[in-house]
């Protein structure tokens, strides 16, 4: 397993191009199961999770290829085509590696009336059930059993439209049912739907594919089912979590980064929070400019919430930022039960954090100190990179395969902006 070594203390200065969002690309790839025509996705990010989803779709009969300049100069284009479903089983060894594999359930059922998808199982963040995905598909007429760790679903006469009310917001639950509804007979309403920009991006692509969807961007999506969808070409929305991550990196290192292609309106809650913390965020050309304000980092409380609230996927990064705050900040993680695994690792670097249930209190310190630390999940790993960039001395982060799932060329991007960072390849 590779590690990353960082010698902290250099202010980051330069420009970073923000790629397509991982959490938009994954459902968009799964949408290719809904049609036999090719689907072209531009700005597809080069990430481990994208490769895993491509592998999973390949098992089902969907081809996936990426051309580096397929969408134009420096625009990677992913092309997917599913002439026919050749297998209905999404195997455990792939879904276990990436829980977003659950996103093939709705499209498979919609396309061919059958699906056998491994339960994703828990992950470091908590149990991560999929009961709302199943509830919605049952309301659409699917018969669903759980057998041997698999969801076995059948809708021999096809899915039918239904009104589905979510008792709580689920991003991939909304996406699974949105895709299923596009090929159902009749009308479907998704009430209490997730409003994340990635959900909106999927809906906009489905409309390009011939779907009929009203209420895009709101918490009530109304879909009129069609007998089939056709291919399309779609530009994947920029990754708002990567945007927020690099903006905080600029602040923590006392530097200034121009984030090309960023959509500030997709991270408004995070922009508001960073501005309260004293970070200068301004629009600049085709993106945003982020830099630490003159009077350092102010400690600011934050509570995670579904969009448009502060994203849980930026919680670990905000905690790293608050480690250098001028006072105490309270962080309340309301989405996942166990999303504080980065706390003991930050503490090894001299952070002063106490956790009680969903609440973490971060007392700012003058400096963090480099140390050997271990990545535990995708966003925790990048929070350790931020801490290492700001710390005095060397930090070595092990198990960086977590990082490779969601951050493209992170060492290259940071090194190009002045960081002393290198990947230590594990001896084969
Ligand atoms: C998506 O996960 C993202 N992943 C996550 O990003 C993100 O943290 C999360 O949404 C919240 O924004 C992708 O989009 C691929 P949820 P998802 O269903 O859809 C509970 C990252 O770092 N729930 O919105 O799996 C669940 O346990 C990843 O990129 C049920 O109880 O999250 C959680 O507490 C991490 N039953 C809450 O809802 C269900 O059927 C939100 O989960 C579904 C969810």
C-alpha cells in the first residue's frame, strides 16, 4: 500500500483545475444501463472509484472506455454502451469495494425487470443501510428478497409509477429511484428527494436522454415514465467537495489558490463558513480564488446537513482547518454515525479535539506537528493531507488508496503549487 510524505510549511500558490465530480460521475455511469445507445460523459475524473464502477458495469454488459482528449483538448470523455444486459448480478467483491455499486439496482430493474445486487454492507462511516432504496422499488411494484447477502429483485411486468416519500434524505436512494422511474409505466413522485448538485446533474443528463422530469433541483421530483431512453453527451458537474478541500488547503497554508472550473454556488454553505473563518473567497474568471485572510483563521461552529446545508463530505477538512483556529469550534456531524476516525490521527499531530457522540470540539493550536498517520476513509485521508501541508516537519500518511478513490493527481496538483509532497510506492 502506497504512502504519501509531506514536508509542511509551504504556502500553496497557483492554479488547480477542478475535475468532474466523483459523486456525479458514479450515478451518471449507471444511467448508461437505461439505454442501448452510447452515453458520453465529459470531464470524467480519473479515480479508483470510476474504474471500479466501470468494472462493475462491464460485468453487467456495459462497455466503458475513456479517451483523454475525447471531449476536446484536455477533456477526458468516458463512453459507455449497453447493447444488452448480459448479467444481472452485481457481485459482492465489487460492491464491497464501493458501496455506490448499489446504484446499478434501479437501472437494472428498469431495463430488464431483474437484478441481483450485493448488499453494500457497512463501511468505516457506519452501517449505511439501503432500506429506503428497497422501500421505493417495492412501491414501484418490485418484489424484493434478501438472500445470501444479496438483494434479489424482480419486476417481471416492469416497474410502475408511484408516490415515494423519503423519511430522510438519501442521495443515492434518490438517484436509484429517479433512474428506475424514468422507465416505469406511469408517473412517479419522489417527495423529500435529495437536492445535492450531483442529483441535479443526473436529472439533467436523464432529460438529455429523453426522460421527462419536473422539479429538478427541488425536494420533489416528478417523473413521467418512458418506454425507452436514448444516448446523450453530458458534461459532468465540477466537484464541489474537491473545490472546498483545496480552498481550505489554501487557507491552512497561508497561500492563495485559483480553482478553475469551480462552481461557488454549489458550495455556498461551505463558502459562507470559510468566509466566517476569515478565508477570502472571491470569484475569479472561470472559478474562485481562495486565500487566508490577514488575521488568520477564526474558529467557527458548523453542523453538517443535506444540501444546501454544509456537506458532511467537507466535515473532516473543516476540522483540520479549525485545528488552527483562534479559539474553540464545535462540529456536529448529523449525517453519519461514525465520521470522526480522523480525530485520533489529527491528535497525533498535536491537534486538541474532544469528541462526545456526534459533537467534536476543536480547540485551535498555534501549530501542528508532522507525524506518521493513517488514512481511514476518503475524506479523512484528505484532511490528513491538509494537516500535513500546514504542519511543521514531515507527515507520512499510510493507506492512501483511500485518497485515490476521490482525489485525482493530488500530489501533482499540490506539488505544482509549492507543496513538498511525494508518493512512497510500496515495494511490490
Ligand atoms: C452519498 O452517499 C455520497 N456518496 C457520500 O459521499 C455522502 O457522504 C452522502 O451521500 C451524504 O451526502 C455518493 O454519492 C456515491 P445517503 P449515500 O444515502 O447516498 C441513511 C464520499 O466521501 N440511509 O445520503 O450512501 C444513511 O445511513 C461519500 O464521497 C438510510 O438509513 O448517503 C446515512 O446516515 C461518503 N437508509 C444517511 O441516510 C437508506 O436506504 C444519508 O445517507 C439510505 C440512507
